C-alpha cells in the first residue's frame, strides 16, 4: 500500500473524504485538518513539514471529492 506524504494532495483528500464523508471540508479548522491527516493510517511523513499552502491544497482536493458525492 502506498504511503502518503504532504505532496499527495488528491490521495489525502480522498482518504479524508472516505474517513469523514458527512463533513463539509470548508468547515474544518487547519489545526483539526492537520491532526486528521497525520492520523490517517497510510500517512507517513513528518508532521512538521506541513504548511498552510499544503493544507489548503489538501482541503480543496477533499472538497472536490465531497462535492462530487453530494449529487
């Protein structure tokens, strides 16, 4: 199984959607988002290597998955 890093925006977004399908990603604080990402079973990167840009990219990838499944 592929290990996820901070660069895997789309894969992390999908994993977050699968873990929290009822959550609107736009209502998540970055501090909570960070905790949820590092708690993913496939995530294997340094938690300190995140930044606002990476969290935003992951949030947008998650939002796309969430929107696609609201129809």
